[in-house]
């Protein structure tokens, strides 16, 4: 899917993800982008963004990545076994 300028957009619909052409590089940029998407989706559905909780997947990530995400305010982590 593209926007009015022909740029690819990221869609997360029913578990189907489409790659964004320019991915944020830092963990902070990625978390900010995810929170922006949550806020937009919540607004579209008439909900508050604070009603949506991001569960970060920690499986396969090194401890340093989890500590860094926690330092940026991410509090909920999960993994399946």
C-alpha cells in the first residue's frame, strides 16, 4: 500500500506486516515509532493510547537490549517457550 506520494506505508493489520522503506535506527527511535503507531490506531478506533499496552518481545535478544529498553521506559516484556 502507498500513500498519496507513492511512498510505501507500514500496515499492521491482522498480523500482516509490510516493510517500511526507512526503518528507525536506534532503539529509542523504534520505540517512539511504535508508540506513534499505537496512538494513531487508538485514535482511529476511538480509544485512548494509554489503554493499549506494548509487550516487548525479549526472546532471542541479549540482556543489554532488555536493559536499554527498560531504561527508555518499556516495562512489559514477554516471550513464549
